C-alpha cells in the first residue's frame, strides 16, 4: 500500500570529515567509533534515508584503508537510501580561496564521487556554513543545485522561524541556487536529548506547518567520536531508539533526502542571505574583548521575555576576520594565494598536464580549512595541522619550480605585498629554502621554508588571550559523565593550566631584535618581565636587495632610538645558490660612550616538539644537552644545535665569538573538542651579546644558521584514478 503524504519531511544530513594532516590513528579511531557503527545501525532500517557528505580528505583515506565501507555506501546509494552530498574536495572555506579553485575543488570531487560510488551529485556541503552571496554563482557554475546553511543565516535576513518550513531559492549574476535552512534546535537535540524530544519537536512543526521540511545538518562525529558519545549513542542504544522512533512514526514523519525534497516540494520563496556562518562561528570570529561583551549581553538578555525576538538582532562577527584575529591564519592564506597564482601562471605558460595535476592536488590539500580558524576545535593552535598546510603548499611550489628551473642551483629575490597588509615584503629563495622577510615589522623573518621536507620553521603561533581562558582562571570544570555538545563542555586536561596562561607581545618569529637592560636574566625573558630599550623591535626598516650571480643579500637599516639615544642599526641576511644556511650580520653605529645594553636576536623554531629523545639540543662536539623542551642557559658558547630526527632536521647556530645562548619551549593553552590543554608550539633560541661601542661608537657581529635536512618527504597524493580528477 502506498504511503500517505508525510506531515513532516525530516532530512538527516551528516557531515563526516577529518582534516588533511591529522594523524592516521585519529582517522582510524573516528572510523571505528563513528562512521562504521553508524552504518551498521542504519543499514537494517530499510525505510529510512539520509543525505551523507564525506569530505575528500576522508574519502581518500577510506578508499585506501577501508574500501569495503565505500562499497557498502555505494550499494545503499544504488538502493536510494543514501544521497551522496558533494562539496569542495579538501573542505576549504570557499570564501577564502579564489573562484577558480572553488569551482575546481567542487567539480573534481563530484567526478570522484560519481566514479567511485556511482552517485548523482546535485548538492554540496558548505564548509562551516560560511556563506557569501557571490558563492551562488560559483556553485551553479560547478553544477551544484542546492546546499545546506544554518537557520541563523535566514533569521539574519529577517525571516522568522515560522517561515523556515522548506528550502529557498537564491541567485547571483543570474545563476540559481537552492538553499536549505539547517535547524539549530535539532543540532542541540540530536543526539544529546532523548529521541522522543526530536519526535515531539517535529510533531509540533507538522501541526503548525503541514508538509514542511526540516533539516538536521551537522557533524557525523557527534555519533561516537565526540567525548562520551560512543557510550551514549551505541552502547546505551540512543541511535537504535532514534531510528525505531522514526520508523514507528513514519505515517506522518518521513526521512527524506535533500534531492527528494527538491524534486517533490516547491521552494518557500526567494531569499538573499547576508554574509554569515552558524551562530557559534560568528561569535568565535569576534575580537576577544567583544566576544566577552557579546557573551555577557546574551546571558543578560536571555532572561528578557522578548528574547525570542531580540536574538535575531544580536549578531557576531565575520569569518574573514579570523585572518585578522590570528595573523598566522593570514600568513597561511597569503602563502596559499601565492601558490594558487603560481599554478595559474604555470598552466598559462604550457606547464605539462601531469605537473599541473600534482601541483593542483597539493594546492587543494593546503586549502583544507581546519587550521585557518579557531573555535571549539583546536584549529590554528594545532601544530600538525599548520605544518600540513605548509607542507602541501611547499610541495606544490616545488613541483612548479622543478618544471620551470630543473634541478640546477639558483637564487632569486623579489619584493611585493605578499601578505596583503599594504607594505612590501621580501621573498629570498634558492633551490634549498625560501625566506620571507618583513622589513616593515622589525625586519623579521616570518616564514622559513625548507624545500627538501616541506617544513616551515616558522609555522609558530603567538600566545594570546582567548575568551575561554576566563573559565580556566576560575578553575571551572563541569561534570562530563554524560554526553553533551562540545559547546557546553568544560574539561581541564591538567589542573595547573592557569599557570601557563602567558601572552606574547608579538608573533613568535625569527630575527627579532631585542635590546634589554644588561642585568636581564633568562627568567625575566621567559616570564615576559622585560622592557624594550629600542624602538627597532617592531619598527620599520628600509630594505635594499644586493644581487650577485650566485649570492643575494637583503640589507635592512633603521635610524633607531636606543635608551634615549639615536643610533643606526643595519642587519643583513645573505643566501647563496645551493646553500642550506643563511648568513646574518649586524652593525650598530653612533653608540654613545659608556652605554651598555644586552642585545638578543630571537629565533623561533616550530615543528620541533618536546618530550621526545629524538628531538634534542647538542653542542658542536656532539654533547647532548637535553630534549627540546629543556630550558637552556649557556655562556661563552660557539654554537647551539637543535635536532629533530623524525623530520630529519638539524639546525646549527654558529657564531664567530663565544656568546650566551638562552633556549626554552613555548606552549599555548587552547581549547579543543575534548577540553582545555597545553600544546607545545615552538622552541625559542636567543643568542645574546653585551653591546658596548668601540672608540668610533660601533659594534658588529655575524653568525650563520645552517639547516641541514636529511630526509626528502612530500605529502601523499591520491591514487592514480583520484589524481586524474584534477
């Protein structure tokens, strides 16, 4: 007997994703805890349907490690029980990447899904639901008919909850796209509340709006991977009870795919949506002080009887400002844009198709969104995710450079506004490494790429205040025995986290100049109890590029104020073709007689973790000085070496005359889905000198930094058939 027309169509849209660069065991654990058990429970309920998005990062891993899982998905696609939702291959925030890459990522992933799962891809998942109106044109160009956003987007456009009963049509440049409002209420009900609460909520909607369509769109990791959810969803039987309830109520409540709704239900109307994301994301994008005020206002106004109306007009920030909130995000973004343009130029110049395909896949992998922002997940604070972005972008650039230059030794220097701040930076590159210098900000090195293993030594992070640090200082910790949304959990992974809440005045980069009181100690520096005596630390230097056929020097000068006296500071960074070291020289002129100051040149080295015996300090004689988490204080030393055997990196700072070396680790207190934690970020190395002018008021020094890399590594590409989609 044919089923009657449903009172409510419930679209369950799951989003499964693991970022590029995440550890293999994390992929496997998520598979065992979420993806596989969900499919095991879902499969026998033959009357139920879902729409499923699995990111290209995860699909690629599943196809290599668990192809039988994808075979089961393909069978369910054939039975019409699972609709495969496409998307941008490696889950970038679409507004962050050029339009050519948006269309390229979407179409290449659609081709892969159609080939592997025999799926007809009509809809796509919008990463983090970050929306701007111009995306409608790009999505339509990529043959996408519909996507899911949050109901928050629609409320920001002036619609009320009672109007959000179906999908809408939007348009850009004459291109049409259908947009579904995902229910925030369902995001908090499923799977944390009893199944009957979701059923009753749907019943109320159906009684008020017969024939409506309601969408749950959220992370599949909520079903087993999020803290405490494996016990709750599977062992305690929540998912089976939920599916039983859906089955028992299908006389009026029908699970539908998004494709079914588009085919069977007319749109609710036309809408133009403002730039937005889901509500929580807009709050995280705010500057910390405004974020705290926002929280206070919401907490206060929630008690107002008019809150249901008022909340529509309480809005957070704009996603793109994560690139302002975290300068490290902007650095990755700028690097990605550089490689994207390089690829476009190479393709226009006749670069071979196989080189283009490899470079494009590495570029796309470097656009994976997770390390470009921070909220409830570790994001930009996770070193392995930042490292992965750079590793992929460097691999793409290397591929294009090899095609353009061959394997000969070479060197070049260029100047442009590479990071989009209105000032010129300098790119100093050879066949071994790339240095990115910022004369406008103290003449520092802000990126230092080692080509051989694709590692950026300056993928560091600045320790800065976060809104959630207030919970740590209060020692707030909540009961975590039961499953709860990660937005509601407060878990301290160690009791002394408050002791590590220390903030940096500036980004943790290299070639940062400090002039301190001669009595400054290592403990003063570690605790931040120092006062800069010179305005050069963050001041603007004038830069000149001196070129020889196989040798280039970037010379930077500043007329500075040092302890109330005018002086001239000149520093040069020199790189030779084929060389794996840099030469650094300093000259300070016009020093007044009798002035003594402690000069320290700060280096930071990222990706060299502490707590491992194969990551250690040593002297030139081979004497080990402890793991890289060791606090070091050396006097009258000629060099200091840092080793990371896993990366194959050996860094040697060599000075002409004996100097003091200070070294210590940097750890940042950050939030992740599992709680608050201390994450090792980088190692600080500070060679320092007691500066006093000679009879002519001059002081100078020079040193070398050698970076020897013993391993050649590149990030993995997909199988040959996957690579062909690019």
